[in-house]
């Protein structure tokens, strides 16, 4: 009986470890100037949420970002990238951005200003949910 209980615990532990690894895989690949990015191809990235954190103040998203000697086009704001960034006040998005992901700015209750460049072609559902 003790052995079955231990195996069940080990099974649960294994599942939790896999979930943890999956969550880690979904996190940022790198950050530059306080903005976190996830590679979407060899030459493009999307803005993502900082591990365990949020953004605050005035944030500018550049059209391109250089990391490790490679230049990437910033094409999208990822799903939930700024979600619940309650101290975020202003966001400046650069031309070239094409997509704002689902729940990207959801719950940004202090957001006063955001410019959406003419290159944005898609704003997914709930992108600005609970913004005042």
C-alpha cells in the first residue's frame, strides 16, 4: 500500500515537472532594455510577458531589436504580454507591428495612452479588456 502511494506521488511529481517545463518553454527567449521577446522565426519576435512580472510606466516597443548580434523585426504583441500591468501608463508601438494578441493589455487599469500604428492588421479579442 505504501508503494502505490509513493508511485502515485512520483506520477504527480512527473506531471508537475512536465507542466513546469512547458511553462518555461513558453517564456521569453531574451530581453532588451526591459522588454521581453519570444522568437517567432529566425528574423522575427513578439513581445511577451516578463517571467513572474509585469511592465510599468512608459513603454516603447521598437520596430527592430538586436540581441546576440542578430537583428529581429518586432511584429506582434503576444497574448497576455502586458496583462495586469496595473502601473503601465503609456505604450508607444512602432510602425511595422502587425498584430496585438488576445488579452495583450487586459487589466491595464492605469493605461492612459497607446498609439496603434497603421501597420497593425489584427487586434485579437479582449486585447484591451478592463482598460479604463
